[in-house]
C-alpha cells in the first residue's frame, strides 16, 4: 500500500502520466450528462464539478455494444476484434467500483466469460470518494461507504487544494508508480481523508434495512403490491441501463452488405422483448412481472447465489425514473406489506 | 384556475360511479420535485391527488400502455371505464387517439383541468437543486411558486416552464366530459421553439448537432414509452425478423431509431413534450418533433388532436394539398 498526495496544481501532469501509461477513461460532460469516455487530451478537465456519471463506469468494462467476432457472409472464417488495451478509469465513485465487484462474480461463476474478464482484468479503477453524497444515495444501507475501497485499485479523496491517494491493490501501487513524478508522499493526510469520509457518511439521508427482504420477496410473489408499484412504470430501460450492477445482455448478428459481426449489447428485463419466446409466449407478459423481476434479481436471486445483495445504493434508478418509481419505496413496502 | 379540493371532490364522485374502474391522476413523489402518476380506485384515495406545475407526465399514455392479457378461463373482462385527468395536451393526445381509433370514447371519462404549463426539471437543476424533502409548487399569476421545506420561492414562469408549454396554445382541454375551474387565457402565438435556429444553420452544422445528440442516446426507449402516440403492439424497434433497426448502440443505429420515431409521429405529435422531459440523456427530442409539426401545419394546415370528429392526417386528402415535394 502506498499513500500519496497530489497537489491540484499538478493535476494535468498526473492525468498526462496516467494517459501515457494506459488508455485513460475519464468522466466527461456530454450535453447535460456525465459519462466515462476515453481521455481526449483536454488536461483542463477536472473532477471539480463532476457529481456522478449518469451512465455508470460499468460501460467501460461491459460496453453497451461489444463486438465478439467478425465474419464475411458465406465465409466460414471468423476474425477477432482488436485486442483490448490496458485501461485506467479515473474518478469512478466507490459505489460503482463495488458494483463491478458484484458483476465480476456473474461472469465467472460457472464458465469464465472471456470478453468481460479480459476487459475487467485489464482495467484499473481509481475511485473518487464522495465528499457530498447525492440526494438518493443509500450506499451505507448496503455495507458501502462514500469512501469504500471494494473493487478499487486506488482511492482518491478530495482535500480541497489537494487529493489524497491510497493504493488498495498491487495494480494500484503500480499505477501510482507510473505517475510518481506528479505525486508527493503523504504525511498525515490519511486521517484527514478518513474524517471527510466519516462526515460524508453522516450526510446520507436515505436508507433501508435490508433484513428479511429476501424472504419477503419469496413469500409475496403474488401480492397485489406488484400491481400497484408497477402501474406507473413506462416500461423503459432507464433504471436498468443506468444501474451499475445490471449486466444482462443479448447477442445478435448484425450484417451490413457482406460484413457481419456478432455482438452483444445491454438488454433490459423491463423490455417485453427480454423474455419473449420464439413461440410468442412471454412468461413475463406485463410490467408487473418485469418490475418484480428487477427487484427480485437484486434482492433475492443474486443473494441466493452469491450471498450478497446486487445493489450498491447509488440511487441512479430513483433519480432517472421518469415517473418516480423508487426502489426504496418498493423495498419498504415489501417489508411492511408482504 | 382550479383548486385541489374541487378536483378531489369530483374525482371521488367519478370513482364512486359503478361504470368507472379507476381515475388516473397524480400524487406526490418520494423526493424533490417528483410527482408520480396515481390510480384512484376508492373514493378515499382521491385525498392523495395533487395538481401542480410539477405534474409533467402525459397521462393519456396509460390508456394504451396497460397490457391486454388473456383472462383465466371463465373470468369476464372488466368493462368499466377509465377516468383520466386531462389538460390541454393530454386531451389533445386523447383526441388524436380517438381519431385513430386507438381509444374508444365510450371507455374513457375525461375530467378536464386548465393548465398554465409544467416545469422542466432540467431548468430547476442549477438554481434550485432537488433535496430529499418533497417539494410542492403552484401557479401564481405569471410566476411559479416553489415550496421547499416550508420556504416559498417565486420564480418567473418563463424561466422554468418547459419550452413546449411556453408556446402552448391549448392550455384548456379540447375534449372533456367536464372541465373544472376557470378557463385559462392562452398566452402564446404559434411558434416552434428551437426549430428556426436549426433551420437557419448550414447542413453540416445541423448534421454535427444531431450526431452529437444521437451519439448520447442510451436506447432506453423512455421517449417512445412516455409518448401517448407510441402504442403499436408490434413496434418497428422491437422487430427481430426482419431487424429494421439494429440493437447496437452507435450513432448510425441511434439515428435510424430517432428518425423512425419522428416519422411515425408526423401529423400525430400533440406537442406535449413528454418525450424530451423523460430522456435520461437530455436529447432535445422536441426540436425534431416540432420541425415536423411545423411542416405539417404550414403545408397542410393540419393540427393533430384538435378535432374529435376529424380524420387522422395520413388518412386525409385534399386536392388543394401542396405537392411541391413530389419530384
């Protein structure tokens, strides 16, 4: 473990050093939203105004669309896309890194998924602790914290005129080594960082006691609650696509002229197409079953398999829902009514 | 305008009717400025109804969104009516659906409400950030009054209203079984916000503009689903055989998606702005739809959702129609 300090005056040389060593992904403002994109050389881009990315950094390791292989129609040969590069994600929020840890388990529990794992293993994550939590944050209800290091390689804490950086993994130490010229050794900033994180924890206003939810979800399968909480749902994919732990994908062949590619892309259990059988039958025919699945997957099915809740409390699904379907509202009703 | 007690009282009366299943309105949300669509089933539920500039969903979309599932053997279908709170734009959506026969007039009860425009939450974001506290809002002359934790903030209407509402010419319902309160005097001349600016830009500039916007699309289809006019049971976007639009998220496919959606709304879009308000990527979808609204209006003097007895745009033909686009 190494502890370093980055003076904000040295920000651009730090960023440049990271970008020289690896492909750097950075939160960039795109219209009214933030998303992670390859660093474009704009060294003035800082993390000052950035709250959290609307599209979570899961998109770096599990891109919305990923080419698996390429082919020519009528030809039996396939070719592979370009090899993935070593990447570093700068400025991910701790909850988003914890989410990657949750998704990691899915892609290696039976068979190893080479596409995801190659990407994931080649990606290092530098997290930025949240000094000011956001309106719908509830990470502390799910064993998280604004300064959690789970899933991170380096934790970074904003101390005003400088950042405190602490490596969590060996990969993290190597990354800090690459940018050594921009960094100074820490001297007591660690405790200041701890205080900031503790203070931030106290600012989180939303919460849920998850005790017993899994059992209730099992018992209350047919409860009228599901009709009530899904009625306003528009059936769009905003909650799932913007969720850092949602990882469902579809695989399709896309052909232009004779150029074919097999790719996989995010899919959403909120879409009718998701469970549609070839016969035309759909075991989840309405928004009721789909809403129940979204909640049950995170708070029951994943828990049964991995002994862990597949939600990190980032609050994106709450904030981005156009009709204010609120997972905390649903969960507290599950606890009370089922 | 109209006071909340009158709405609640009337809603109670409507849901007490034997031929009415429920009434769809709004109630307070769970945080900040959020308001959520709400189903009043029993008369006492009506106490939770709210009506404010924060009610930004077009409720007409729920008339066609409800899934029609096969019933268990022996169970009779529920033939009771759905009641709906409608403002100008919601009622125009219902009227458009009526002319397309997407909705049966006998199956809906429309309770009309005058409206002075809804707030665009994106315009509140910087100056009045959302808090955990559930805030309230009301119309007061030419202002919007926000009530956050007991503290009242008066904001000029034009600062925070949705662009579509700023130029709305139908603040009163065009069709309703009963309209409550006093009619609102329309405030705007016909105009199509954001369209002229793009029309005057060069081809390359326009292309660059939309390339940047569509690249950001996450293909969640919130715009399609929030739109009361998008109700095809078999949507072109969901088709796999043939796959008209690939699922890949890239500029090309995203553009194909948005062009397809825009063209399916020609002569049908009622300018409620719901698509743009729900977009999590902040794409100015209204600009595309408004361009088409403007074209249809100028070339055919047609305005959708204004005449319950009318015929849909695509089904109407007039020998005097302009044909200057035919090569």
